[in-house]
C-alpha cells in the first residue's frame, strides 16, 4: 500500500470518528433537553383529564400535582409518616439510614408528586359512579379531602437512556387492593411516554413481596440489567433491592433489559 492511499484511509477514519463524536454529542443534547423540558413542567396531569379522579370499588379520590420544593409542613409530615408506616418493615435494620435519605429526596426541586386526596362527602360507591368526568374533576378542585397516598417521581438519565424514575408509590392501607395503584402506574407510564422517556424505572425491596408481585406479575415490569442481582451475580454481592423497568422502545430495551 503506497503512502498516499494510507494517508487517505487515515483521513477517512479520522472523519468517521469526528462524525460519530458529533452524532453522540447531538444525541446527548437532545436527551438533556427532553429531561429539562419534562422537569420544568409543573402539571403533568393537565393532559390526562380521565386520570384526575378515580372512583371504583367504593373508593372516590382525586389527584393533584406537586413539587418537592413547594411542600407545606403538614404534607412533609404526612409523607414521612406514610413512608414509615409502609416501608419500615421491608427495610428492616436499614430503615434509620434510609429514612434520612428519603427525607432529603422528598424536598428536592426535581421531585414531582401526584397527591391522592379523598373526595369529601362522597363515601358511597353508588354516588361516585353517578358522577361524570367533569363533575368529578370539579369536586376534586373544590372539595378535596385528606391525603390517602402519593407518587413521587423524577426525570433522570440511566445508562444514557432518559427515564421516568418512580421514587415512591405509597398508599394508605385502607385504599390498597382497590385498583388505585395500577391506575396510578398507568398514569405514570402515560406521563413518561408523553415526555418521550425511554422507560419507567423503580426500585423495590426484595422483602416487599406484595410490591414485587404487583409490579412483575400484574404490571409486567422486568428486573433491569442495572439491578444488583444482574450486575454482580458472580461476585457474591447481594443487595436488599431490585431495580425494575418497563421500556418503551428498542434502544431502551436493549440497554435497560438486555444490558447491551
């Protein structure tokens, strides 16, 4: 091979590398913008009117949005109390440390919330089923009762994939088992898709058997390739949790499920 041919090949390879780098940088900017726009939106519920309220199985509640840096003291206290009630058992001896972490996460500006309120003066399933969607939405705005649960989520980057990460889905024991949890996760997935996220990701304690069954068997989430049980199976490192995901495109599936 003569020197001119070799030089042309080297020049061609250099150009290809520059093009690949520019493509990577361009893609990175697109993803960063997606996350920035999603984070800046204060009312992700606005596009999903059918999810402003839930009235089934004797339960009538309405949903309201929130942000971590805008929480009132009573709401902060409620979140801490419900977390302790639901999660102290599954975390076991890890709870004192984890509780401090959750308190910091709770008030972060990037933390988005969906708050679940009882609808005041509507305790009858018969009454609730008679409401139209518009009527229920109006009642939710004007006459919402006490909190009975919440979802906390963020838009983040995981393995170069933009995802909606569910930090918490917590419901009072009295409203569990009525389809509300599934309803909220359906809404979360719609929010993720609308904001062009590649997946919904969440962490579940292994000791929380009901939650594991709920996500994997009922909602068809899978154990992510990022989960400790997949990352360190041969190293003897065992963690108390699994990372689960539901992907919405082939690239996210390849990275977050297959680990490629």
